[in-house]
C-alpha cells in the first residue's frame, strides 16, 4: 500500500472520532461565559484534527482589536468573504445576533457539518455557507437573496488577495453595508510572504477616501494587518482606476 493510500485510510478511520472531538470542543466553549477574548482565542485555534480542525491565520492583537470594534457595533448581520478553515466564522458567530453569511471559492469539506453549532445555543443566529466565486454577479445575487432585505452591519473581506480581486469584492459588497457599519480588509501590511498578496496596494488608494484605521501590530511585520473602514455616508468608493461604487 502506498503512503498516500494509507493516509487516506487513516483519515477515514479517524473522521468519526475527529468530528466528535470538535463537537466536544465547541460545547465546552459554549458552556463557559461569553467573552470577546475567549472568542478570539477560539477563532485563532479552536482545535481539532485534520479536516475537522477550526483555526484562522490572524495576529491576536489585530483580530482582538477588530472583534472589539465589531462587538461594540452590536451587529445583527455579518458577511465574510473567505471562510478558509472556519476560525473567523466562529468568531463572527459569537458576535452577530441574527445571521452570518460566509462565502468561499471552495466547499468547507467535513468541518462544514459543525458550522451550524458555532453560534451560542439558543441565540437564534443562523449560519449560511455559500460556495462560489464572489466576483460572479450571480453569486452576489445569492448573497443579496440570503440577506432578505437586511443591510450588512459588518463585512469582512479576506478572499481574493490580488489588488483587482480585493477591489472587486469591496466594490460589489461594501455598498450592502449600512451607514454606521464596518468593513474590514485583511492583509494590508505592505510586506507579504506571497507576492500576489496586494491588498496593501488597494488599501493605500482606499484609505484616504474613507474613515479608515489601520490595525497593524508591527510596521515591519510580514503579512497580516487589518484595514478598518467606518461607513458614515451613502458613498463607498476608492479613487483611481475609474472605479465607482454606488449604493
């Protein structure tokens, strides 16, 4: 038997145990009092193994500062572009009071069966998982349909990290955020380990045109950094490239 074959066999054999272990971790989290710092720590690494591991790639100080700002907003509806391994979805599920819509190019796989159990028991928060290309107009229509006429209170953009990609996500989804709401973009630090990560280029154009705050732990860090936009008007448009954002 080849090594890859053995690995697949072991994963299949351990899957029921891994799934139950993740369920126990989620239940243990919910059994303790609600706290933003605990929610952030769980989002960074809730634990689990293999396909059932829930985590996020974040700097703790940055995501904690963002979580506190979102919590102060008392959001009803949160939308994120880019689910990855479900860590930030877990965090937003603790902060929203009605609905969290998470969007990703790829299906969540086995860990997705646990997403409905992310919100606090009895909270009534609904988690909607949408798979597809956020740049597709039909996908945007699906998001609007799931919103059911509700405005977004907080939008987290952490999907396509190319300059054109993050610009398109901002253009298409930021207009759905209510005045007074928040939009956050991940990975705005100028130095990135991956050359195609160019969120910083878009952030430099956007920040002077909006009520913006850069949440960056260390100016010399590689990767990470969160750009926060406070929506205060009826227009959310970055300059240049002829891009216009209409509400």
